[in-house]
C-alpha cells in the first residue's frame, strides 16, 4: 500500500483534483460505486490473473466459506452493474467518471500497489454509440494529463477490428489470441524473440513476415493505409476498423493543442476486453515508464448482467502508479507551496480571541490559517510553522490592541505589515 | 451500501468539498491511510460490538485462517498507526484531516450503511496538547457544518473529568461504567427508566437523585458551576475538568457567528475512548435525527502501538448518514444547478471540429461542456441535454461558418446569443 506524508499527499491530492476538474469540464458526471461488491458480480468478469488477485471480504463472526463479497478490482465491473441497475434513471449516452481506490492482491513490485487510485472516464450508449466518442474520451484524458505539466506526450491508437481483419486476411484468425499476445509483448523483447514465438505457432514464413510488418506499421492515417495495402493488398477485411481509426485520428488531429497522435498497430491492450479503438499514452522521452493512460472501446459493457446492449468507450489514469513513477523520475512539481498560508502565534491566552478573530478574517478571504496554541518557546513554534506554512503572524498584547499585524515570510525571513 | 444517482452524487460531492475546504482553511493537513490494515492493528483498539463488525479480508487463493488483514472501521486507529510510524517526519501539534470511507458490518437499518464516509479532523500533540485545541476542533467542525445552510444548531459540550470527579465525590466511582452508560442513554428513554436502572445498581436514593440532578445540569459555565455546587458542595474533585470546560466554553463563545454553545452533562460519547472534552452537535428543531457531529479529547492516541504519548482531540462528521437524514428531512439544497453548463449539439460530423473548438473555448472559461455526437433526432438530444445541463447550443453549418452561436436555456426555453 502507498502511504504519503502530508506534503506528498498535498501534491497527490492536487493532481487528483486536476483530473477531476478536467473530467467535469468535459461534461462527465461523477458517481461512486461501493468498494465492496457481491463476489459473483466481480468474478463474472474477472478471470485469469485478476481472479487470483481479488480480495474476498467476510465479517469476523462468519466463516470464510460464506464470504460472498469482495473488493472491487477496477471501476468497470461495478459500472456495468450500476448501469444495468439504474439505466432507467440515466441519460444516454451516459458520460460518467469514477475516481477512487481499487484493490488487487498483486505480487508487490516497484510502483505497483495493492490499493491504488484509478481515475476513469467512460461514455456508455444504449444499443449504439458513435465512434466520435472514442476521440472524446482520448481528448479528455489527454487534457487531464496536460495539467500535470509533463514532458512531451504521444498517443498511440489502434483498432482491434483492424487486427482481426488483418489476421483473417492472412488466414491466421484461428491463432488470433496467441498472435495478439506476441504483438502485445513485442515492444519489450528483441525482434528475434517475437519472430521465434510466431514461428512456434507453425505459421508460414510469409505469414510471419506479414505479421511483423503489420506490427511495425505506424504513422498518420494515410501512411498506415498505404503500408497496409502493401502488406495485404485488398483492404476489404480491415475496412470497418480503418474507417473507425480514420475518424478518431481526424478528430483528434483537428484539436488545437493535442500532442502527437500516431496510429500504431503494436498497441493491443490485453486480449478479451476491447473490441474497437484502443489507445495508450506515453511520454516521448520516458518510454521506460510505460503507458501513462490507456483505454478503448468495448462493444458490450454489461453482457454478463443484462440482455440490453450497452456499448462504451473509456479511459483510465492509474494515478497511484503514475504518481510513483513521475516522482521517481523527478517529473513532479514538488515545489508546490506550503499547504498552510498563515500560522498565527498568540503569545498568551489573553490574545486567543484576537488570534481567532484574525484567523477568521484571513479564512474568509480563502486562506488556510492555523493558530498555534501550544505553550512551547516561540522559536519552536516558528520552526513548526516553517514546515507547513508560508507566513507566521505573532499576536502579542500590542498587536491585539492596535490590530496592526506583521506577517513574516517563513522562506525569506522578511517581515511586512499585514493588510486585511 | 449507499449508491447515488449522478444528480444526488453531485450534491454529496459538493458537501464533501465544503467540509474539506473548511478543514483546509483551518490549517489541517490531509492524509490518506490505506483502507486495508493489518487486523492486529485494528483489533487492538476495537473491542465489543465493533470487533464483531470488522470486515476481514483475504485473497481468493488463500485460506480464510491466514487472513491477517481487515478493512478499517474508523480513521482513528489507522491515524494512531500513522503517527507512530511517521512521527519523525511530522510537525507537532499535527493538525490532520482524513476524509474517506470506513466499513462496518452493522445490521442494516435506516440511515446506517456498511460503507460510509467520515470526515475527521484531529490535532495530535507530542506529550502534551493545550486545551485551546479542543475549542479549535469544535469551531472548525461547526464552520464546516455552517456551509450546509442548515437550521439552527447547538453544540453541547461536557468533560469526562467532571463526570469521573463527580462520581468520586458521591462515592460511586466503582460503578462508573454502568452509570455512564445509563446517562448516555438517558435522553432516549423516559426518566423513570433511567431512575430504575440506577436503582438496580444498589445505589442509595441520595446517590440516585444526585446523579439525576447531575445529568440534567446544563447551561453556561457560570450556571453549571452553581448547580454543581448545589449538588456536591466542594468542587475540588471536579476542578480540573471544570477548568478545561470553562476554557473551551469561553473560547467558543468569543467567536463571532458561533451557534449556541451549552455545557450539558448528559453528553457522554461512549465509554472507554475519550478522557476530557466531549461534544455533540444537534439541529435545535430536529433533535430526532440525533447528533450530526461529535468528538472529543483522548489522552493517548497510540497507547497500543508506542511508549510515546500522543494526546489528541478530534471531531468527525459522518457524512453518509448525515446526507441520508438531511435528505429525508428535506434539509438538503437539492435545487443545485445542473452538473453540466453547456451541451453542444453538432448537426453533422462536418461540424465536429467547430463544436470541439467551441467546447474548448467554453471549458477554458471554467465551464463544464458536453458535446453530443449521437445520431438520434435533435429532439431526443435536447431531452438528454435538459436532464444534465443548463444550456444547449446547436452547431449547424451556418453557426460553424459565422462563429455566431445561440445558447438555449433548457429551463426556460429562452434563446440568447452566446458571448465568448
């Protein structure tokens, strides 16, 4: 678990607030689903590694076998349950954000925590959802990340329909899962290893070379269309996916202030979840920290819970991990100002009521104001104040009588009359 | 568990933000402790009913017996662990706030939820902590509640040292736990029932009458001192508690805009936790909804974890329950404005880029702006917009070309030119 000191927490909270503000400015509505869900809801979607990582919950009094509750491991499964349960009271397309903690009993490793914040935004349609929303989610998350004042980003997008159309075109659709997995990991291993993995699938050498050419296909829409034509000739099998990619690419490129967008067929995003657009975001000069946000389109959010079809598109910022890696790379602005504006130091209890009055005047102007009632030496009080605040104000009998206060800048030591 | 629709959630979020802002303005530093704690940490302090209500946590792969983790049931126990763990990096007195969810497997009942928000503020000293901080915590929580725009409040304060001094004075200190419990419940039962319960403790009738007189002692400091003298004569056994009460009472009364403060010896706040000041806050005309905030002084926060002494004082707003009861009593301002300011309605994909440009201009001014890319009829889009937003803006080819937009007020139907 991550646990921060107050100064680090203030930076974390500020970043979380910035994400929340941008999501709000994009018109997303906030909801909070419970952290504890019925385990059957969570297990219906989990599968594989995730299932092993789920935290089960039981009351002390009960035996563990009776445990039918668990901690959510992401926001998506509770969202699916929420949509099915409340869909009559929601306005579709439903633009929704969830910012909160999720839980996975992962093996402890650098930057991975068992309790972690995810900041999700999703747009859910009823029956259908136009592809322009895919661009909207990506643009929104991009704008949220831009508030972090990070080095240059680029956004790599792909489309799962292009991948599956391509595999059909080269007659390898029956090995789609294995091939997807190899492409998904290609960036982290030498090319020869990916090639060897493909060869182990008993593909022809022509198929292997085409897959390798495919996974290194990236660039603008015009570029990838030309490259794909070179590889498979007739584009009919990938046409639907290409049209979607083109629309998303064009919309994103039309937005002023967008970072580089490239289409990149190496982007896969896991195996069985996404059905159309997929994207990942990277810091250009910090590829080693991996994707800082990702997401995509899923054709049916609530297939496990409902006969109604709820197509959606979403993206997520894994804030706990992101905070950790940005901190490690010294990419966080840790020079944020002290969390408290003024610490007021009454010299004796005779000045308490003046100190309180002064504090409330400063608070009414939006300042964070602490009063130190402690009876230690003034020097000790100044030391404490310097750790948390910008200014200190001593309130003695003279100041209380005259109402003229001096604010001492705790960074420079400079003292100036306080104007209220 | 409570789960809110987006419009209710927006009200809840707003109240949470108001509390957080006031805590911040009072100079409290925010921290977040993990939701999952080692169960030995939690069980060290729980005891009684609370222990039975703790949610144990285990990974699916593990047997339940190995479960050594649990969900926090309040913020105080994790805070104690945090202080002991990080005390070398904290500035004391440490003013700290925690706003987050806690978990208790309580029997389901109206307004009680198993997953609930608590908004705590605490001030922790090292070795000692002046009594003025007790007033500060109460004033801070009072100001936070004032932002809710509620009917008149009053704050009832007492001091556990007065209670124990009084019980010593009338020679009933050996039955302190039972008597405290009877006083604690006296408000909810007829007087004769409290009297009968006291008589069952084999007290003399003089002792019984003195306890009853004590528990109905309330008013200003001068008033309660006079009444207490009538009951027990010599005030020496209660002097320390009275001095503390007087200081807290005087400071609170000196603050402009404070609600009624009364000293009231019927306020007990449970049995084994608090050691000095205790307080509860009520809505004068809605006593039936119970206390809306409470807290007090504890002489040693971390006695279970450390040899160092960390005296503290804290208060808490149980926001989930408070939201529920205020909503039920129609005391919430549910007329909050729509969460979205503008919904932009492009008539075709040819206007998408104009719509996005317009949206970003409005967002840059702090507005929440949604773009509806859906391909349903315009009437349906207006219906959706009216559910979430204040204004709708249609973007057709004319508007896109001229840059002249009309904003339709979705409440009144009125249309006005949009000034950007």
